[in-house]
């Protein structure tokens, strides 16, 4: 086998597809779970293009290109909802940050006051808005559908993804990858891509590599359907003053709250299936909801008129600095990382797939990944409580979509 990819979530499948497009290599995707049934399926999947650094923005832009290419390859519409994003600031501080984020944007941006913002998002209270910016090219997508498209397109190109195979460790000798040990035996491969999501740190540790990330709970809520209040084609709305985001969901409103104290888990104690994990930590998200509700309701008074129909919690992998963990491990030749999603894995999946596939094929990455280097923080203990706490704090402090 030329390349083994560990993890059949959206990042592993995106890498597999890009390798399949290059041809000439045998590629195997291994996962004990069915594809895209862990963190991927529970993502809100906001493909917001405005990002604080150029490299992340490039990764997201490449995802839009990937969707177009997948639709052409599969001959189907993947349901990309091009509703745009409304970035809303309620304070002078956030208004200044918004100007800094979008003033020099390569994409079109319309600057709006409260009345203009409310015309785009009728549930928004215009009195709460100091400044808003509408980025019309943004979209959201069903995350499982996109991941499934990567996987189906990869298999058409000869990538093997048998499913139901547990990888127990990465075998290394003399500073080079030899392959992976599985519950069915050893599989030799000179290149291994670790795209194991919440389990990536534990897997990397078998190769003597410490990753600066931890599994952290992400959560969102969906209201009851009220199409009279929540129009299906409203833009994604990002509300940094409230630590919140929202988007349409079939006549309801899907919204997420960052929370002042995120819940992180010890990667060494994760069960084999996160769907059996009590991610609510016995509070069912109520601590975050109660703390964040007044700030969100300030922008969306309509929330006081509707009930909540669903609560969704899943695992994201957050890092110390809120940036991905991507690229080669300097100390282990042939070992590549595609992890540390920091809540943006769906949005960046196309770019990550293209970049990691290029490296796996012995080529230069089309996108500069130096800021995402796995060893950028130096030696770390991925099982240390202090690291978990720092990663949880990184999630709580996130304000982007």
C-alpha cells in the first residue's frame, strides 16, 4: 500500500479523493466507524470565507472549488446553500474588529446599519446593531452529504475504504513510518495520514508524537419550526458580541453558543465511539444555554416566542492557538497530520484535502501550511490536564463563524 489514511471523517475522505484524482498510487482509508458518523455528522458546517489569516482563508476557498468539482464528477447537486453571511457588531470593539477582518476582503462586502441588516435577517433587532457586513458569497452545507461525496468520488477513482477496521497504532523505525497495526494485522505503507479526529492525539502518541490538541465539546440548538420568523434563505449570522452564530434550518433557527467554560475530554479515556459518549456532561448544555441566552435574545427577540426542538453535541478537536494541525511531522518521515479542526473542518476540508494529498504524493502543498505545523508549540503532552484546559479556553474564546 502506498498511502494509508486513518480516519473516514470529512478530512480523511477529502485527502483520499484528492489522492485518487492524482492516480498512480494505492490508497487505503481505515476506520472502525462508518464514514462521517462521528464529529462530521454533527457539524453546523458554516463555510464562512472571512478568516483571520490568509492560509485558513485559502483552505476555505478551495472547499468551494472542491464542491464544484465533486458535483461535476458525481453529476449531482450537493445542496450548497449560498445564503451569504451577515457579520454583526454591537460594540465599538467588535465593530473595529469587523472592519479589520473585512475591509480588505477579496470578496464583495456590503456595509450595513441596523435597518439594512434587519432587511436581510428579519429576526434581527436593528437597535442592537452598531455595524454589520454582508458577505454574499458564503454558504453552508449538509456535512454528511459533503463527506459522502468525497468518499464516493474517491472510491470511483480506486481508493479502498473497507470500513470496520480499527487502527491500534502507527509503526515507526529509525525515524520513518513503516505502516499501521490494526485489529486485523500489520499493513505496510511508507506514508500514513493521521485524520483520526478526536482520537488523533492518542494515535500520534503511538508514534512518539505529541499533538497540541484536545477533544472539546461543540454544541448547538435548533428551535421548533417557525418559517414565519426564520426564513429559509436568511444569511448565516455571526454575532461575536454574544459569542454566537445562527443559520436557517428548514424553517427553524440553528444557533450555537461558545460558552464561558468549554468541556474538554482526556483523549486517553475516549470510548471507541463518540455516539455513545455523554457529551452533555450531565448538564445537557444548560449551563452554556442559560449563560448565553440573554446575549443572543438581545439580537433575536423572536427566540422568546419559540421552543427548542433539538440539542446537538459532538466532539471537535481544538488546539492551543485555535489553528489546525496539518502537515508533516519533522521527527517521523512519512507521517502527515490532518487534524485539529477547531470547529472549521467542514469549511476547510477541500483545501486540507488538496494540501495533504500533495504532500503525501511527494509534491509541494498548494497552500502554505507552515502556520499549522504539528510541532509549532514544541514538545507537548497531549494527555496533560493543563493542555486540555488551554484547548477548552481556545474554544470558549472563538468569535469567528
